[in-house]
C-alpha cells in the first residue's frame, strides 16, 4: 500500500469488489468493532458507574459525604476528560504495553478506550444522579435502609431512565473512539476506513464504512430510546 | 401480664421523651440554632401536634426524633430506646419502629404502589409471602386495594399520601411522624388524609406526631399541641386549653385563623361608629353557665343587649370563643352588669 502512495502513479481505484470486500473485510471489521465497544462498555460502564456513584454520594450532605474523596475524584475526572482521545491513545502507550503486553491491536485499543470511557461515564452517571429527588432518599433513610441498599435499590432505579440515555450517548462516543483507535493499529471499522479507504484513496470504501457506522449508531440510539421509554413509562 | 413484669408506668406511657434538646447547624462560620433547648413528652397513643410558622424548627425537631439529624445537645428516646448519640446502624433498627410521611409524599417513581409499600418490608427482612400479604392488607387499609399496580405518577395527591401512609405503617411501627403531610393538598383531600391519620390512631393505636402550620390540622385531630417559635417551644398542653386561652402572640395568631378574636383597634372604631351602646367583649368557654344567667337578668335592670361581633369554635367537643356585646341602658346599671359579668368570665371593654 505504501507503494501506491509513494509512487503516486496509481490513481485512486474507486472500484470495489464487494463480493470480496464484504465477507473478507467489512464483516470481520464490524465484529471487531462490536467486540471492542462491548468489552469497553462492560468494563468502563461498571467502573464509571462506581466512580460516578461515588462522585455523587460523597457530595456534601449525601449519604457517603466525604470531602477529600469527592475532591480527589473530581480532580481525577477533570484531569483525564479534556485530553483528546487520539492523544490519550499515544500518551497511554507505555501503560498499555505494561498492562496488555502490546501497544497494537484490538486489546490495546480496548485498554485506552476503557480508560477514556470510564471517566466520561463517571461524569454522566453523576449528573444523572444529581437530579434524583432528595426527598425519596430521605424517605428510604427514614425506613431504616442501609447506604448500599439506598444506592442500589433507590438511587440507581430512580435515575435509570436518564442513565440509559446517558449510556446510549456514551456507546456512540465509544464507537467513535474505536474508529480512531484504528489509527494506532486497533482493528475494526476504523482500520478498514483508514487502511483500505483513506490510504488507498478509495472513497467508496470509506463511505461504505461511514454508512455502516451510521447504521450502528442509529440502532444503538433506537434501542436506548426504547429502553429508556420503557423505564420512564412515557 | 403480671403487675411485676410491667415496666415502670413512666416508661410505658411515654412514647417520645425529649429533654433539653438543641440542634445547631454549622455552615461556615455561622451557627444556626434550629431547635433551642426543647423538652417535651409525647404520650403513647396520643396525637401530638407541633405547630409553628415557617422556619420555626418543626421539621428539624421531627427529624431528630427518628435520627435523620443528630442532636447537638440533650437526650431523646423513642419507646424507651435512646435515639440521641446512637450510631447509624443502631438508628436503622430504631427507624423500623418509626414511620414517617412527608409533604411531597416522597414515593419512588420507579416502583409501583405495591413496590413502594413493599420496600420497608424488604428492608426489615420479611419473606416474600408475608410481604405480599402485608402489602395487600395495607392497600385495603388506606382504601387503595385496586391500585397495587399503578405508579405514583398515576395517582392524585391525596392517593399518593395514602400510599405514603401505607408505606410508613407497613412494618407496624408504634410511632408515626407526619411532616406537613397535608400541606400540598386541597381542603377536602386534607380532611380525608386527616381522617385516615385519626383512623390510624384510633384503630391501630399508633402514636402520631403531626407537624403543621395549619390550625385546622391541630383542631381536627390533635390531643395535645406544642407551639414552636424560633426553635423554642413557647406553649404546650391540651389542644383545648392552649387554644381557648392562648398565652403567647404566636398561639393567638394561630387561634385567630380559625376563630374571630376580640376586635382590634381598627375593628373597634368601626363597631363604635355603628353602635351607640357600651361595647364589651366576653370570653366564652365550655360549661360556663354564668354568662347566660347574667344575661337573662339584664331586662330586670333596664339593660338590654345585642351581639355585634364574635366567633365560636368547638375543639375536642368543647366550645370556646368570644363575643362582643352592645349593652344599652343607664350608666349605673351598665357598670353593675359589667361587674357581674366579670365575676363569671373575662370581660374587656372595646376601645378604639
Ligand atoms: N440541613 C440544614 N442546614 C442548615 N440549616 C438548616 C438545615 N435544616 C434546617 N435548617 C434551618 O433551620 C431552621 C428551621 O428549619 P425547619 O425546616 O426545621 O423549619 P420548619 O419549622 O420545618 O419550617 P417550614 O414550615 O418552612 O417547613 C431554618 O432556619 C432552616 O434554614
Ligand atoms: Mg418543615
């Protein structure tokens, strides 16, 4: 491929053998992306939920009120959140190779994605939980419920509708990250778009990938909306 | 139960004992004393009202009773168990014996009505079959037997408060705290909910503490009342005694919301303009037959009278209030009549 670019003689081949491209490239890439996004969402979804719930419950006047912990978590989240993902990918390189064993490939990408998504999810979880009616929590306390019970059986269910929408928003962000991860050797749709599309001047392939990503995002949003509506009963 | 095994009468008669309790909120360098050296006792089986204007410290005081706030000073016990100075884990247990209902109902929107009532039973560790039976029993008790599967946002305010009451009573507590439980409701629904609280007290024998700023709430259900102002209890006693003979300005202001008080200077001027006779205001209390006797002999003295202003109310089956009378006759007879009235009730000359 570098030959094509270097020689500059070959004009972008805007033709694609779909019978070959779809089963050999596109479908495995879709699976890779779905795999990366799912694993990231499970890991970052849980870690983010824990950090977000802690951000919320350690606030002044809340059930786990703890100023030092709250300040620390806020600083941590604010430190990681503004770093553009593409730079975070590179910056995390040494840590990634320590934890995953390599800086390249799908698993290396997942590590960086988990890192970024955890903190993004933490903020979204916190923001959605802030809107819980404090009176409901007070009622649960008045009934003698423990803090953990309040967190899991009152706070999270009460915020579930907005939480689902928040997570949906983030899955889409993670799909975006997974595409970027293709740039540093992660697999999936991002890699196909980059290597087979962009670098070979094959716009058709790039657009095919874009189309697949759009369809995925639409599907995710649709499922998120349906679930949230079910939970909110509207 | 043998006499020997019953606890000391003091311990069994008192549900809530509050002794010299204060609550100070610290925000930055400012200290705010929300409850200021309050001592009071709520007796087992009574409906005890705490009335006061906004910011008087009523909510803070009830939240001290179930330990949602910790006391800054003093001691507090509920059913003989100490609440003040207890750890959160001990308080959790105590709270299962204390139900609470709220102005904004505070139901969980993510659960059905049945789910809301079931919640405290889960907290208390009841098994599923018992929980289900109890939820249905409570729903019937509050008259919502057919609404188990509804969600709170599908109910009216009055129905929501009924659910709140069912939820608060599910674990059979011996004390129910009601913080402004009818303030968000219209007058008719208020009466329904108050009727339900009365039923809770009568039929289940549950002691009820109601917090309110509405005199009607006190007069329709309470046995005893404490009047709060600026964190202090300024008046306390039997509802009839406090409101037929208020000692403080706050109490008088509350009484005046239900029963017309003796005319103020402006009203007096207006009355004087319209009535040429001698105007006196007399206090009416239950069982005072002296006033009637005095009035029935007025004719013999050449004096007659008109009732020109006043208000009467019944509390706990007893009347109280006051009437302004216009007395017509010659000066000496009038003086004699006023002196005679003064021997049977409190008489005030109406001056502008
Ligand atoms: N958590 C808190 N932190 C600081 N100040 C508080 C807190 N809770 C209550 N206060 C203050 O304590 C005082 C009494 O409040 P409280 O809510 O007990 O009044 P209230 O009699 O219930 O009034 P209302 O009728 O408006 O409900 C108020 O000045 C209030 O601002
Ligand atoms: Mg209040």
